[in-house]
C-alpha cells in the first residue's frame, strides 16, 4: 500500500463540510466519482464498523472507525475486503489500509485533508478521481441548502 494525500479549501464551516462528507445523499454524490454507485452502510461512531459498498458491482470494504472527533477528524482502518454487497469476503486488496479525513477552519474557510492508503495498481486511478471528488465536495458544501 502507498499513502497518498489530497487537500482542498472550502468556503464553508467545518460542520457543513462534515455533513457533506458523511450524510447519505451527499456522500453518494461525491463518492460516486471515486467508485460508481458507492454508498455507506453503518453508523458513524468511534469503534463501529462501517461498510463502503458499490451498488454497481457489490464490491466494497469493511472499515473500523478507529478515531472520530466530530467536525475535526475521522480515521478508518480497512479490516476486510468484501463482495456480494458486503456479505462475503474477497481477495485482500484494501485490508489493513487506513483512510483519514481532517478538517481545520480559519476565517470561514475549511481545509479538508484526505490521506488514504491505496494498492499500487490503484494509485493512478485515485490520483485522477480523488481531486475530482474533492471538487465535488467543495461545490456541495459551498452550495449546501441552496435551491
């Protein structure tokens, strides 16, 4: 695995960015850029397991929420690769990797920093898709609640 990092400044509060990241409708929107049809199953609470699953192919990963400081930081530790919409194990591509999201706010601008471990064969794909996903998070957060 190789750790890669991305960051973006967003003209919105940490609370709004956190909501954009993890509320179901907005999560599905931006995560779809990384892996089509991705949704999250579980409750965002430290110590809980959560699943990230693609509704398109049924592949996903089960992750432990190792650390959660609302509106500031979340660390996922990928504990199992899955298929069949999280019902069966599969080859260990992501298992053992980590993914974190950090939020810092200054003068109404929130900086989102994402660090993620990726398998070497996925690095190029993530280097293209993750920046696009962050741009989508920025757009969603900055226009939150607008009609």
